[in-house]
């Protein structure tokens, strides 16, 4: 599987599938539509039933070869993050990594330094796929797609391995939080599923943040600065005051593990008007609700001070999948067992973010998340060790075997 999964991944990153947050269409970028059609043809070439709908949701079925097995699914997403370019990606394989800094682009002095990314030292002796430092690599989540299809191909070529029906789903615009908006769970037809959208090898996750978005609009009053006394209301100063309202120790850069945060994600404006975009996160539902109440109270107080010049739009985005997965936690335990059988050390940790699996779990499809093996997602230092991609493909096969054995 090693050569196959690398070959696929290197092909997939040639598709520019960067999500576009300014486009409300589904998918938000034409490259996702092109990639989806390509994948459908590849899956059909492996003998699977496969289709893509008008929103570029890819669904496919590998028919089972034994009776009485619960139908499971594997899911990844087509798009890459809007943080950095996904066009003209130039991947390079660092053979037999020596544990030292990796020069991505000598000319531009772009280096992945071990001092900044110490987890690299775990992969000494491995082959590592990197970028040239000017784009994303796209392992999030093209690695997941390559790993799923490579695992499925192995099952196709080894009919002696018992398995039930296996569903495959590839979604658009996960990076925009819209990956499951048009996902038809009934059509997909799986009882349980797994997203391959995690990071370092061994990650197994069935908890994620509860999440909300907050948009603050500030209306100032611009007057010529030479005659502004007692007249000007500077929207930017109000924005700065709002930013100082929230605790400094409850920001992404000061929290970890189960700790939640308030995150000022975007700020635009001038004296006349300004807009602030926040996200609110917490694993604990009660703390999450308390954070939202604190946020509303803070903005209400600021608004009173500035005579109604501040408005707030607060929306829930998704909730932790934990509540939906715990009643069927054996689907997590089986993956943990499968990892140990493959000599993968399970790393069961909460997701400090979201995943398609969270929304799908609330749509009635319990859906934990599994590693892809990638590191440093959403940035130019993104990379992925080849051995972890191979292990992920092997894990897909082993999970299918274990569900058949359970039957």
C-alpha cells in the first residue's frame, strides 16, 4: 500500500481545491468540482458504485462479501484551507529524514525548523513529503482521501478478507464549516462512519469543541480630525476596547487540551465603521453556554456606553460529538484495538476544532475521527511522513475486518 498511497496523494495535490469563504455556492471553488468528478471515475475504475451530486458530494459503495455485517463508512473532505494557496503545489519527498531542519526553499529562506516543530524528530529515518514553502501541501485532507481509497483498493484486490458493505463519502467545503450542509445521511446508508481528518499518527477522537461564531458591527462617526472634538466616534477604538474585554488567558495561544477560548479571527474597518469576527469554543457544554452569555453581556455593556453603536450576531455552529458517540462507544474501542494490532500507539485526545464527524453525529451517523498522519496543517510547513499514510490505509482495512469479525 505504501507506493499506492503516495502515488495517489501526489496526484491529488495537483488539484487546486482551496475553499473560498467569500463564495456561498456549494462547492465554493470550481477545483473541488473537478476533483470530485476525477475521484468518481477512479472509484468506478476500482469496481465500486460511485456518484457525485450537483453539490460535489461524492458517494461510493464497496459491496460486502459476507452477510450480517453492519454497514460502515469512511469520509474525508475535498477542499483545502483558505489560509494559503493550494495552486501549483510542488511536493518533494525528503528521503530517510535525518532529524535536522528541512530547507523548503533556499532562495526564499523558508525552513521547517526542529526547534519550532519538535514532533518531526519522531520520524527520523522515514520519508517525509513537504512543500516548497510557497503553498499548502494539502494533506488536510487529500491524505485522508488517498488513504481511504488505497485501503479500499486493497480490499478489492484481496477478496479473501471478509467485510460488509463499505460506504465512502467525500465532502466539499469542510474548511468553511459547511461540509455536511447537503450531506444526505439516509442516502449514504452507513450505520457508523469514520472521518479520516486528524493529524499525527495514532490520533483517535470522539470529542470536539462546542462552537459558536460572533459578528460585531460597530458604527462610528467620522469627522475631520481638525474639528473632531466632542464629535468624532472612532469605531477602531471601540473595537480595541471590545478586544480587551475578554480574558487574555482564554485565547487560542494561551490554552490547550480541554480549555476553551474566545478568538478574534478578523478585524476590518476605519473610523466610520468596523467589523469584528470572533469564534467561541469550549469542550464543556455548560462552560460553552456560559462563554456565550459572558460575550453577550460584554457587548451589551459596551453598547450602553456608546449609545447603541454596537450590534452582535451570535450563532451556534456545531456541538461536541461526544454525546452522540458515547452510547455506541464500541466503534471507538474497535479502532483502538485495531491500532494496537497494527503497532500504532493510540492517542485518544479531544479535537481542538471541528470536524464533519461532529455534524454527522448529530444527523444520526456516529462518526469519530482518525488520524491522517499529517503535521502543521494550514501552513507552508505542512508535511506528512509516508509511513503514517501507509498505516492509515492499513487501518481502514483492519477496521473493515473487525466489523466482519464482530458479526
